[in-house]
């Protein structure tokens, strides 16, 4: 079992840096949220040192053309679009510690140093490159990777098999990187690191790619065709290929070329499956080429469809994340994407699905539970009441009703589930299965609601000492469950978790994973919460989302 986190381990988590030829959509947001949740989760396991970097990929033909089409300069287009990404991620509470733009001087310097290192090791040579190039994907394709399809006018045209985007024949003098020399080292690296790419099916995909031919890679373009990029040091007729430029951003944020040693190779990259080859083949090869270690971890996710269709400008179904925050709240939408997003496969977004999920799990199950155990009718003093061992007996034969106190077998099962939950959640996060972590939290929330319902504390009488004892214990256990859920949910729904924990009077310094000991009194330890006054009531934890009127009228 790998352990990619844990106290004392450094991590440099990264998202892809995003192309600025268009505004951000939910796919970009999803990448950033996955990385954010991992970053926050590790921060809760123990204090750093950890970083989370994101940013924008601003060079290349595609941006040059987008700017020309918009009648603006590339630098203006980049500044404007990069600002949109940055705003979105700030608004989404993505806890990035660095936001890199590839047009920054620190990056230009890193790329030029990196290039010089490649050249110094004799791994670049000039040659006539001839082949297919796909501008929207910014990549070179082999004959086997293209197919023919009619264009809008019905004329036959060549397109990429994978993306369907048009390709065109290029023939020019370029610098080539001796990628072919790295086929064996890459195979060895993967063989020795079965967990380096997760989920597992993507690891297998990369292994298969490495069984095929690995030709050398063109790493520059003629400056006459591509001006918007970093010039090749010492050769003003050539511009560095945008993917080499982009990948080096991970070193730039680590402090390359002077100060990256503390952070490299603690790199953990979150990437979409469409850019897997760049991250799992080209990037490790480039790193090996300059004598650096490949990344420690590559987390791969799939894409979002909308009503079963691919998002595309031409279909007009691109989902604007800012509108989603307005409609579902920030935490509501964060929760939806991370709870429904399964990295192995494409997932589908539609409005009703978000509303249903968020209402049932956040508003009803979690919010309802908090409401029930803090209601003044049931908890008139507004405190964290006492736990009584005579009601829940540790180590008793739970099937023996007499010896087990008032608690039933199902109640002991609840305690066992919540005891197990923190480790389970951490394990799921470490295996990049955040959706499963959330699923297991929700299962416990439902179990706790069952517990509350089963014992109907509203029917117990405070004036009867035995009943009061049991009533307090039921409330104590429920509040303890909520405290655990609040702590565990912080990486995914930070604002809601904060609201929940504040209502439970859990202080900011009591919210790390080291504070997760559940129900200490049951385990024979002191509980610092007993008798504590609850925090102020600031209204429903998560207000139910309304189905939009538009939809109501349609149905
Ligand atoms: N700009 C690329 C994309 O958006 C990612 C580059 S990550 C080094 O697909």
C-alpha cells in the first residue's frame, strides 16, 4: 500500500494549467476541486508542508489564433481569460498557494534553463519534421491517429481520431527531443511504481502505449508560424513547443532552477484523461532527460457530459460554473461535483440531479440531523450534554439487552461505523476516490438519523432521571457523530463544515484529523465537550434548493 501523504510528507499538488482560449467551464472547475480537496485533506492530517499550484497555459498557436479571431492581442486575451480562471477558483474556495501564468518572467527563465539542460545533455537535434499537427489539441499525430471526415461544407478533411479536431500537414525544420531513448527507462519506472498513476485502468493504458513505437518528439516550431511563445535560447528562428513550455510550469512553481530541490519530486499532478500522454510519457521522459525524478503521483480524472452530451461551444451546452454557484451555492456545487464525479468514467451533469442530491444529503440528512439534536424543544439548555456509560456499555455483549444498557445492537453498530469512518475516508482520499469517501460519510449520516429516530428523544421526559440520562446520551452521541462528519467534510464543503462545527462550538484549533477521536467517553477517555455551550444558531445548515420555476412550469 502506498502512503502518499501523512504527517511530515511534503507535497506539491498541481492542477493542469488551463488554456486561455475560452472561459472556464465545469470541467476545469472539477480538476481544481479535486486538487483542492486532496490538498485540504492532507493539511488536516498534519501541518504541511504542502503547496497547491494552479494557473493558465498562455502560449501556442491556439491562443495566437484565438486572439487574432477576437481581434485582440494575445497578451490582452491572456490577461482577461487568466483573470476569469483566477476569479473562479478564488470564488470556489480553491485553496491554491500559487497561481502561475506561463507568460511570467519566472517561467520564461525556467523554460529556457530547462531547454539548455536538455541541449547540454545532447538530447536535442535539428531535423526536418514532417507530419500532422492538430492546433486545438496542440499536438503532433501519427498516421494511425487520424481519420477522414467531411467538414461543414461536405469536403473530406483529416481529423484526429481521438478528439475529432482538424489536423493539417506541417513540414518544417524543428528541434527534436530524443524521446525514443526513454522508452526503456519509462517502462522500468512504471514497472517499479504500480501506483504512480491512478485509477489503475489509466496505468494500464500508459503501459500499453509504451509497448508501441515511441518516436522522437518535435519540441519547437518555426518562429515565422508561431510568434506567441518562448524563443529557443540562441536560435531566434524557433519557438519552444507549447507543451514543453506548459509542463515545465510544475518546476517553475517548485522554484526551478534555483530552489526546487525541497519540492521536487514531491509532485502530485491532477490531470484530465485527455492529457494523460503528456503527463505520463512526455513529462517523465523530459524530467529524466535533465536528471530529475519523475512525479510521485499522477491522478487522472474523466470528463463531464451535460444531459448525456459532450460539452461544446457549437452545441451551446457549455455549463458556466459561476452560474452554478449562484444556483446551487458554492458548497452545494462543490459537493455535487466531488460526490458524483467518478474519476474512472465520464459523469453526467443536469440540474435536477444536483438539486435532488444536494437537498437529500446536505439539506435533509445532514442539516436535518443538526436541527433535530439542537432544537430548543429537545436540547433546552443548548449544550453538549453528558454521556452516561450505564446507557452504552463498552465491551458488553450487545445481544444481551440487560447488560448492554439502553443501547440496542444497531446503536453499537453505529458507534463502530463512525469509529471506522476517519480511516476509511483517509484511505479513499489517498486512493483518489473522494466520491467513495463522501458515500461512506453519507451512509453514517443516515445511520445516525436512524438512531435518533429509533429512540425518539422527543418522547423522553427530562423530569425522570433515568429517561433524562438516556436522552442526554442520545443527544451526546448524535452531536459527536456530527462533530466527526463536520471535520471530515471540511475538504469538500469548507463553508458548510465551518458552519456545522461552529454551531457545535468546535474551536478552529479542534478541527484537525488528530481531533477525530469519536465518542471519547465511550472509549474511557475524557471528553472536553461535555457540558459545553453550543455555538450560536445561525439558521438552517444548508437551505433546500428550489426547483426553478421554469422547470415547474414545464412539468
Ligand atoms: N493547457 C493544457 C490543457 O488545458 C494543460 C497543460 S498542463 C501542463 O489541456
